[in-house]
């Protein structure tokens, strides 16, 4: 059973959001009504805003065995049209939750799809990653083993609910354990500190959040109270590691995962929390580094996705003899700790916890009438980890950088807008016409 605490629900708090709490009894009642309303549907899309209603809709669909497509509420026109056309949901859940008459809700098969999460690659439109129920269950149990995660834990975070970090680990994780998920609505250092002072035991975040925590030392005592500080979605700089340790007296636990695999590795609660290392593989996950180190990480295990929706070509290309090719480059320390050193592709930018494909931003910018040529890269940013940079050859008079940023935000998503626009006379290219991005950096 994916969420056993809902089978015999208690009066314990399951979800806490600003302005509203749901006990397990209330969550079970509301989610079952949703389940009865969507039962038998092929897929359901949910506008994944950071609200308790999003959680009720997702849990309800899971109880009914209906795959959920979480929708980023900031999707641009083109991305939204692609996701809806590709996933073809029978229902899009927005403000009003569906409901239906009482009926039996048998537990679905472990291989049944649970979520279809769209992730951006380096080129082309986002792909729908089909995650089965067994991937969610086994991976959350593996994290529980690594972090000594129990029903007594209260997980605090402000992560978006359209990503596996916020939705699977940050919401379904506490619910599977029978604990409490305390969502901040949106991340703020003061709000996170208050939640930890009010009983929070674990904080989930991304490097940008820890950078901001380090810049507000007046709240250090609250973060020192946490049983575990966990960071993911991008590498946490060693300097931030050290600042957090000086402020709180504890080191941040890093883990490594991706949409297709959920979590692959993590530093254990009793392990060495050293900067730059994401720990050994989780229980049940096999990991190997192929080629001379740094080589490409390949993984296999029950945590893997089923397929890219409607993309058998991309699915086949992603696997080698049953091993998923992550595209991440790493070295493995003698004690088995994995250290991520980069990407096989140079066009994936990790900014503020988001993975952003340079190709889709380039395609969007080329639709602006004043852009003749463009290349998009990432460069280090103290707050975001990396910021999106557009190198533009203008057609006629160069537009204001803000105009190009707004253009991208309208077509794609606000977090994909270029933070820096640099105008150049020409882009460096090789003999085959490929842009040499390393020369732009």
C-alpha cells in the first residue's frame, strides 16, 4: 500500500499549510471523495499550486489508481499546450475538486503509473516521465532508512509541488511515514525558522534556500534545532556548507536524484556530511560510473521510471542493457561516496533548484523579431547556483534586456528568463557551424 496511514486514519496532523491544516481523518475523507470522482479515468492533470487542495487532488487520484500530471502553474502558453496535448488528461483539476458517490477503492498494482512529471531536456519540448507506484514506495522507504525518517518527523519545506522533490519527497514522503508535511506556501527564511521552532524536525531545500539562510544569521538558532537539514536538486557550494555549519553547528545532508530515477544516493544521517559529496547509493539502487572517471553515472533498480510518455525512441535511447543513462558525470571516492562533477551535455542549466534546457530558451528567443542569432549558457551565481545568460546577435537595434526576458517568460516560464543578456557581433562556431559555447563562457 502506497499510503498506509490513510487506511485507518487518525486525528494526527497530516498536512499543514498557511491558514489550513488537515488531519489524516480529514485528508482521507476529502481524498476519497476525489478518488470516487476520478475513478476510471485514464489520466488527471492537476494545477500544482502550493496549496492543500493540490495535495488532496493528488492523493485522491492516487487512491483511485489514476495517474496524475502535475502542472506548473507558471507554464507558458506553448509549454502548457504541449503538456496537455501530449498527456491528454480526461480532467484538469483547478479550483474545484471532483467528487463522486461511495464505491470500493482497491489498491492498484505496484507497476501502475502514479505520476507523469514533465521534465525539460536540452533540446525540444518537455518529456513526460511516467513514474510507477513501486518507484515512489521503494524510494521513499530507502530514504527513510538513510535518514532514520519516522512518523514522529515533521518535514518543513517551501518547494514547488510540480517537481518530484516537493511533491514526492516533501509531501508523499511524510504521508507514507505517517508523519506531518509542513508546507510554507513559499520559502522564506523567517517562515522556515518559525516552522522549525514550532516543532519541525527536518528541512528540505535547494542550494538557493541555504544561501539565503546563511545570509540571515539572526535565525540560526531555529535551524540548529532541526534534526536534519537536507539539500538537493543541485550541488551545494562548499562555502555555503561551511557557513551553515558555523551558524547552526550541523552539516547539511546532500542527496542526488532526478525525475526519471527519484533519489539515487544520499548521505546517511550517521554518515560523513562532507561538501561536494552526495553519499553512497540508497538501498536497492545500483549505481555504476561508466568510462574513465569522471564517467557517466548509470543506475538501475526499483526507483526507475517506466518510460517517456509517447516517446519510445527517447526511452530506448535513455537505457543501456537495463541501466538508465543519467547524463551526469561523477567520480566515486574509495568509501563509495559519489561526487557529481558535471553534465554529459553542456546545455543543462541548474538555477534555483530548476533544471533548465538551453535549447528551448534559444528557440524562444529566436522568435523575437530583433534576435538574429542566440546562444544560451549558464554561469555561476551566488544565489541561484547558476544564472541563465543569453548571448545575442541583434537584428537592427538591440532591444532592452528586460524585453527579451519578458518574451521568454511569456512563452515558457518565469524561471527560464535570461538573467543576463550580452550582445555580441557574432557567435563563435566550429567548421561545422556549431556554436562553441565554451568560448562564450
